[in-house]
C-alpha cells in the first residue's frame, strides 16, 4: 500500500449525448453503458482482456441497476473475470470513478482499469407510495390466495395509485439545483447577458470542435446519432435573450433560463487508465497523467451556495500540488449552469471570499477565458449526470496529447453541495 505509480489516461470514448426522450428513450443505463464499454474495448483492443476493475455509476437508475458496472462489463467484450463496482456522487460520479481507479493503480493494487458513468432522464424509476408498498407486502405474506386478495383490497383507496417520480429538489432545502443556482447568481450579481454569452460561446466552441474533427475518435455513433443532438451552433445571443426564466419565474429578477442551463440528457462515457508499463506492453500510449484530485463540500443548508464547493476543492488541491490557478494550459469547468461557472470564477477573484472562506492570504485570481472549455462543455454538449466527468477526462487528456505537454484543471459541482476536482498533466 506504500508504492506509488504514475497513473496514465490512455484514452476514452462516449456515445453522443442526447436530449432526454429522444434517441435513447428506450435504451436505459445498462444499454448505454454496454455500448460505451464495448466501444472502448474495440478502440483499445481489449477483447478477452481482464482489467483490474471497471468502475461506473448512474444517478437516475432503477433498483435493478445496482450492479451496473459488473453487468456492463460482462457484456462489453472484456474478460468475464473483470470485476465491477458501481459508485455514485451525483454529477461528479465518473470523475470520482476515474479517481477511484487511479488510486488503486497508484498504490499498486492493479495496473489498469476502466472508469465511466451513464445517466438517463428518459428511463426513470417511477414508484408508488409507501402505503401501497406496505399493502402489497402484507398481501404477499398472507397464507391463502383469498387472504392475499382480502389484504390487498382492505381499505384500499385509488389515491394510493398516484405515482412518484425521482425528486429534483435537495431533501434538506426543498429547492432544486436551479433554484439554488439562481440564489448564487443574485448573491454574486451575475448578469443574465453574461450567462447567455457563456452559453452561446459553448455552442460555438462545441460546433467548431466537431468541425475540425476533434471528437472523431471520442464520440461513437449510436442509434443513428453521430453527434450530440443538444448542440445548437445556429443559436444567437438574440434568441437566448428571448427565453423566459426557468426557475425564478415570479420575482422579475430570474436570470437562469433553458438556454443558459444544461438540458436533461441521456448518455454514457468511459476512460481507460493504466501504468506506463501496462500501456507499453499492449502497444498503447498514455495521453496524460492524473496527478492530483480533491473532493470538498459546503454547508449549503446554512447559507453557502449549493454549487460553490469546487471553489474550495480547487483551492485545497492547488495548495497540495504547490500550484497557482494560473499554472494551467486548459480549464475544464463543468457548465451545470452558466451562472455556476461565473460565480466560481468571481469567487476565485474575490479577496474577501478567498480570505474568509478559503483561508488564503490573497485571491486565487482570474484565468484566461481562451483556455476554458475550449471544445465547449455541458451547456452545448449535454449533461448526463454520471457521464460528464469521464467525458471531461477524455477530452482534456486528448487536448494535452495534441499540445504535446501541459497541465489541465477539472472542476465539477454536484448536487448535495459537493465539488470534485482533478489535475491532468503531460510532461
């Protein structure tokens, strides 16, 4: 447990991300995961290969998906002796699975592994209330068929048949992520025009990345879809300005809209990690190395911004790595909402916030916007919750390989007031 090996990102793949209830409406997490893992196996010649572990996860899933990673691995073409583990941390899930695999490689427990995630907001678990659940369980315990029927019908009310859909609100506040981000936008005085501009730029950069072929070996066609169907290169700032507030609809001060917030999305992604020696033995090359990671949380219940945890995680990670915020060639900041990105950037520039919340003597400072999300991000490409992290890892690793050297920062906010961050480097 004391050895430490370099952890390489060998590469990744994903299926096109699609707006919910479109191309993948009837596929589900397992189907999307199998397709993505199968594409990874094909890309890196892993048919019949036993890797150390497959770690995947999903945020919205059926109870039958409890073994998602293992079941997907069994259908992927990997050796059936490959173990699988399913992990969930909201929108940070597949960055967390990458960190999980990387940590096992770093301490010598294994020399390779696969990390990824999948999410659907089309195939959601619809359940019924506790009263009906207990009624059916009681009926199942009854001895005779007649007793079962009597138990099931005794005192029955049709109101018990009302379905319950997955919750979108934070259990401790009753507010959705968008509601919380709207509060953050007001606190940090983030203008609607700035949010729309960031969203528009994301679409333009995403379209340009497809045009120049950047995603050619990263995005695998599926269900007749060849690129993310959320991407709208023809949108304009004028169109975005016409959209009505999506969360604060009554005060007249709402700034978050469907255009500057991520849409509900289906999709899956995966990355292959390994040591230099393992990659070389299979004739593979390492694109970049995962060198640092940090997870933090904020007390959003008592007033902190729900999606501000990455500001804390990044500050702590930079200190551990002995780096400054300006020491990066690329910044991949997950665009859950345009306002969240802008709040994060403003917080890092704030002397008061950096001193009183982050415990720093000076602000972290600003970043070069030309280096941020250079191929577009979640606002344009989509955000299947558990798949976003692996998408970003694969994108950043390829960017560093193309550049030939450099360093990249990953920052992802999550529900529950947490932030997951990492650093990728290519010497």
